[in-house]
């Protein structure tokens, strides 16, 4: 699981990640800087033998441009992230699914978001989770939506425009 309590604070700190991690020798080897960062390439491209596959160039572009990664996109995305500023991503291997691990991870994340905002000190960058947490679920993985709904998430319209389902959870 990865996540942050405030996508805008994360975006402000992201250039340091690009410089220190992606700019390092191993980072450049793992994720070479894309040739251009002016226009986001399509997420899916034709695959050999038919169908589509994820476009590696688009993935690299998002790694180098946090705005494309988290803040911008289809109509409604800016409103979503402006209102629900915390975000997370969770992946569990099949052997660990259905055993309560996902629920525990999400509840701990919820607690950490509330704690991070409540415990900020004077002079710390301002953290604000807005109304709560937003996540995107791939259109190919909608089987997980009932799991999130059991944990107080609800569908937020608009994600279908990018082939996803957006879910939000209020923390107020």
C-alpha cells in the first residue's frame, strides 16, 4: 500500500523524488526519462497479436510528471482531487485476499491521514485531506468495488471517462 494525506503537498515535494530517485543511476536505468513531457501519450497501445497493452512511455511520463500522475486528467478529475485530497493505492497478492489484510491496511491508512493532519506543527507544510480519501480502480478490476463499499467508500462519478472507477471516503 502507498498513499499520502494530501496530494498537493505530495506534488510540491515530488521534484525531490525525481531528482534523487529517478535522477540517480539506478533510477535512470529503471525508468529512463521520456523524450518529451509536453503531451501525455495514450495509456493503452495496440499489442502484438491483437488487443491492447499499457504504454510504457505513458507510464514513464507519469513517473516524471506528478500532475499527470495524480492531479490532472479527464473532466472532473481536478474537482475530485481538490475535494478529496488524500489518496492511496493497495495491491494484495491473491493468497492474502479475503483474510482481512486489506481492511486492516485501509483502516491504518485512514488513521495515519487523520493523525498527520492533526499533528502538524507550526512551520510544517500545510496538510489538508479535504473531505477525505479518493482512489481510482482500474476498469478491469471492478470486482473490488464491493470490498471498498464495505469500508465506507462510494462511487464518485467521472472515472469512467478515463476507463476507471473513482471512489471516495469521507473522513469528516
